[in-house]
C-alpha cells in the first residue's frame, strides 16, 4: 500500500517537478490468447511467455519499459578487455548515455546477455543502473556481467543438486534503455573460450567486476 508521501510523489511527477524513471518488471501482452499455456504465475517460464521469450509484435508493454519527460541516446559501447574470455571471468563494458531532451532526468541503463549457440538459454537481464543526467549532458556508465548470468543448469544427481556450468561459445551483450527488441540498444559479441563447472570458478559465479 502507498505510504504517506505517495500523493506528494505522484503529484511531483504529474506536475513535472521530477521526471519519472521507474521500469516495468513484467511483460504485458496485447491479447489473452498470447498467454496460452500459462495457467498461473508459476507457469510463465515453462509456457515461454516471460520477457526472455516475448516476440516483439505481440507485446503491448515490454519488461524494462518506462516513461520519462526526457529522451536519451546511447553511444560508444566499449568492451573493457578481450573479446575472448575464460568461463569464470567477469565481463565489463563501458558506454555513454546522453540526455538529448530539455529536462534533467534519470535513465535506467540495462545490460542483457544472449548466448548465440543453438538451443542455448534465451535473452536475460544481467545488470542495470540508474544514472542522473542533466539536459544536454552525457554520463559514462560501466556495467559488469558476472558468469552466473550466462551459466546453464543441467540435470544433476537429483532435483536438489543440479549441475551448473558456464558453457563455451559466443555471447551477445546489449545495453540500452530497455530490451534490445523494444528500445535503442548497442551490442558487442564476446567469446567464452571453454566450458567450466561452477565449482572450478575461484570466486564463484557471482563475481561482478574484473
């Protein structure tokens, strides 16, 4: 439930005193028929109707979408390191976010990863950050991709002990103000040179910076 300051916050956004920067955390489809096979929240992933599978034409409001009183442009995506990495290495990118509107505002820069091998896991949000950019100015942003976000889960000895590995192969890393299919984005391809089990990563799969 909204707390006491909620009306003031809503009024400030409606009257233009602040620029909103919230982002959606779900995908809204145009028709109920697009959700066929999903009988409840627990079925969404199995029915392939989450943001990771959503085809662009049938989505009314995409995951990661938000409104602003300003507009932003992305440029200069740079990979901070080699295009070939070991499986346990984190990956870091740098890029510029420019406020090309007339209002000071916050932008939520999002990083998505997509393995390019056949039958690999689909697109996934791997990192994001909220940055304040004054009108006409730009900001340099760095985001890291931890190994966990492109790891794969295979059947293990039993349900509670799956086998988690970081597979080899190419990854497409995209940055922008939303999903690559629904917003302006920049991308770079990185190659993971070998496969490694989770246990072989000295800092685990959650290491977020080089």
